[in-house]
C-alpha cells in the first residue's frame, strides 16, 4: 500500500564538537567542530521512517530549504546552540486535489505549522480520504473532525484542551492519541506504557512514533497494536544521538 506523507519538512543538521576552554574576549565556550550529521526532519523524517519500515511512500512538502543546525558537545550530548534558517520563506501547497489523494492507500499529515498547510488544507485532506492520520502543531478544532486518528504530544494537548472536559465527548474521543514521553501514550483512557531506557535525544521521536503507528495499523487494522509498535519505535530512537531512522524494530 502506497502512503502519502504531506507537511512541512526541514534538514536536521547536527555539528558535533568539543569545548575545552572559554573564549578570552567573551563569557562563552569555544566550540571546535569534529564531525557533522544530517537527516531529513519533520514530515521528511516521518517519510524516511515509513520507507525504512518497508512501506512505499511519497513525500509532498515545501520546495525551499529549511535547516535546523544544532551545535552539540560530542562527549556529553549537551546542545550549545540551535540555528533555524529558511522558515520565513517556506512555500505553501497550491496543487492539492481529491484525485491526487485517492492515488494512496493512506495519507499522513505531518503539520509543523510553518506555513505549508492551512487548516482548510487539512480539512480538505480529511474530507477527501477515508484513512488520514494527522499530527499537527495547530490548536485543534473542527478542521480535524474527519481524520481517522489525531496524534499530538502532551504539551500540544494542554494548549488545545486546557479543560479535559473539552474532549471527553464527541468526535475527538475515538481519534485522539496523546504521546506522553517516557510515560508512553494515552488513547481512549488506556495508557500504553514504555520500558525505562537511557534517553540521549528526543528530537524526531514523535515523527518516528507516527510512522510506526501508520505502519502497524496498515498491517493489522488494530490501533492498540499500532500504538504499542509505535512506542517501541520511538523508544529505540531516543536512545541514539540526534535525529535517527528506525530500523529492524
């Protein structure tokens, strides 16, 4: 089954180095670069994880370069600085059609709210395909009503639903999946726990979770099994430095 991943993408760039002294003319450490690592980020990371898991996928995303550059101590994994570039020029989708969506067995919306997709774009996608997984940084409201599943993290959940009663009834109850970091995941009042591991970097873990969720749901049609598999995928990548692609889970 071919999957469409649609949303904002970037390049995650990690420059690893060492800091052994302070700058003599300013109260800052002197960073000495040692090596560099790059990986597609945001929707691009979801896409790469789906491909790594064995699903044929197509990525529809912004055509300009957005780069997130992180300067990280190689020994301690301490991040000194992150520089983001290109977000102010991000392109917007212009050629979305219902016929195009129907070419795919499932659609994954990975919306980082940088400008590629509007609320109406996401509404259109959800209304014109029968199997849509949405992960969005936008405040949740009716534009997600017709999605199949809606994945958000704990902080996004707080922003959208300050009062838990806001989502105790209605369409969102069946569809909402809340990731809770080291505490696992919550869906329909059921907690899906994860084992304790040494966490080195959580960057991109939500993207990996989403890819794992989609992969297993397409294989089993069981959202419980899909969440458990997604937890396993995310747990694996947080044990590695930087943004990583899940393999051989």
